[in-house]
């Protein structure tokens, strides 16, 4: 599903954020990518969604070599990868329904289809009764669930979660992780980037540890090692 | 394609309404700048009228002999009236001239005493000749110079020519200065509009970034802001028209008092040119707004 081949990304001459990363993630896997702050986790996410270009190596997603992806193709790539962020990144002046629908509208989705799918997805994340509220009117945990709903509307093959529980309490954290596990059960490849030791250790799934821009550990039934 | 186009319009209207204070501020800035531009236009029209008024005041005096018979004077008057360059000719008799002189200097007792001392009317009958326009002045002077008539006392038109040249020089300098000032002012206005739209879009920076991260293409992000720019311009120009009309009607009586007996009608001028005046302002302001939107959105959507 996702392949990183000898990937190098430098921000300055002396500093390599990603240093010869080799990675293969199979379809349907649930992978946690862990590491302390500044080790290259976020850079990995950014290179995956085309936000940053790599200096060397190859990135292949679902058979598509996105290493030198053009500006015009980036929106197409992002529509195929569901992404959720630590700060939720919801559009504050749109209702929850409109936030989720936006992800379909950017692809030219028809109104009838949107009216059918969005409520369904909102039901999956447990927010069907709050569809017409605005982000500022709901809690952090609920906002993250809306972000997940938005990431799911395209039925992406890959769901990338960049520190999704960073701004949440433990109760909400557990809810979000449970949701991600449920999504993974339906066949979506889930990449969870986190530095939450408890979450990783409770998952008992594959754990890739990054330190100093390099993969220092890759375990099928891993634990948070740093 | 059409779905996305109409969606962009819907997003645009939603954005204007849901960011109502920002929208109002942007429109107010637009109104203020357009009002200033229209004031410039008023100053230009009034200034031009003032210059034309001054030029119209220039006339040529032909002094006649004191004992010239009335019928001869009348014949000369008719002859001069028939010249192509002449707009009108007025005959001022020596008694009339004396009366006007007394009135002009009624507050100056020394002059009136001197006149009394003379015992007789020193003033001569005069033909006051108004040219059709300042452009034919030279031609008129030439024509007057070649008229042969015994009753003409003196014809020295060099003063008029010098005065006219001075007036023309001054009005040309004033026109040039006005043009330069107007250009600077309009440039500042355009900059203000451009930057106010950029600031408005800067407040949407986060939103634009999110849209791009979710997979929106550049044009899908840009189009609503383009439509918002058009909406702001429409409201801005509409508001200016609503404010300017009563303002002009308020100003008109004062202008009529100042330019008494001259036809200075700003209301009519603006009414007669409403499409071109406000149409051009709408097009230019919309173009600036759209350009500013496109540049700003493009800048913030480079993720």
C-alpha cells in the first residue's frame, strides 16, 4: 500500500529530517509510528500527503509513484488519503455537516449523494444529532470525530492520523482510538502517528519507531520503546 | 463543472454572510475610497466650470469717439455682430459708462471728487465684444484690427492678448497639477482597495490551508473569493450611489449661489453620466478586488 524507498528529506545542509527511510505498509494494516518530538514523524506525514517534497528516494502509494507529484495532482492524492490532525483542522464558519460534505464537494460530488452519505458517516462517529452545529459549539473529542468523518466520506484506502489525540483527555483519546480500530476492521489501512505511550502499548499492533530521522525499530506486535 | 460553479457562488454568499463584520468593514473601505474618487470628479467638474467662467468673462472693448452719431454706432455694432467669431456685442453709451463708473467707485470719494472737478464726462461710448470662445480670440482681434471706421477712437488689443495668454498658462498649469494629483489619489485608492481585500483574505488563511489539505484544487478555493469580491464591489458601488445622490442635491444650491447665472448642475451631470461614471468604477474596483483575491489565495494555498 505504502512504500518508502531510501527516502531522504533535509531542511538544511546539516539537518536530515528523514534519513534513508525504508518502509513498507501492507493494505489493511494498523501501524503506529512513534517517536519523540522532532524525530521526523510529522515530516513523514507531510511527505505522504505531498506537503513536502523529498530530496532523494521514492514514495509509492497504492502503486502510484508520488515522488515528483505535480502541484495539480496533489489535490487528487489528498482525496484518496483520509487525514486527521492534532488540531482537527475544521472550517470554523461551516457547520459539522458542511465540514464533512466539503470533502465530497471538492470532488464534484452530487448533492443527492452528499445528503445520503454524510448523515451515514456522522452516525458512524456518533454525531448525527449535532450535524447542524458549528465546530466551536462542540467539544474537542467531538471535533476530532467530525474530522474522522470528513476523512472517511471518500472511503479512502488509507487513513493517516497525525497525533489525533494530542489535544484530548484520556476518555476522548480512547474513543478516538476505538473509532480508528473500527475503521481499520473495515479494511482501511490506518497510520497512527503518536507519541502517546499508553495508546501504543494497548493497541498491540505493528509499531515503527523513528529516532533522529531513522527507523530504529519495526515490530509486528510492538511496544513504545523510547 | 456546473455543480462546482454554483457551489462556489453558494460558498461565496455563505462566506460573506457568516463573516458579516469582515464583509461590512471591507465594503465600508470600498465605499470610502469610491466616495473620494467621486469627490475628485466633483472637484474636476467644478474646477472646469470655474475656468470656463473666467474665460467667458474676457471680452474686448472698442472705444468710440465721444461725438459719434448713434446710428453710425448702431451700424458698426451690426457689422461687428455679423463676424463669425463674435458671440455678442453690447453698446454702452457714455452716460451709461459714467453711471457704471460712479457705481464702481462709490466708496472712493477722491475719484468721485476728481470727476466733479472735471465738470464733463471723460468717458467714451464703448462696444463690448464677447468672442464665441477663447480659441477664436486671435482671429477676432485680427478682424477688429482691419475694420475701417472713423468713429473708432482707439484699438489696442495687446493687453487682452497678454491677459489671455496668462490665463491660458495658469489654467494649463492648474489642469496639469490637477491631473497629477488625481492620478496620485486614484493610485492610492487602488492600493487601499487592493490591500483591504488582501487583509480580508489573510483572515481566511487558515481556512484556505485546510481546504487545500482536504484536497480542494486551487480554482475550487479561489472561485468563492472571486465571487465575494464581486459581491463586495456591487454593494460598495450601490452604497456610494445611495450616499452620493443626496450629497449632490445638498451641494447643488451652494454651487448655484457661487456660480450665479452660470449653469452648474452636478446632479444633472452625474445623472446624465451615471452608467459611465459608476459603471467604470464598478469595473475597475471589481478588477482590483478580483486580482487581489487571486494573488492572496494563491499565496496561502501553496501547501
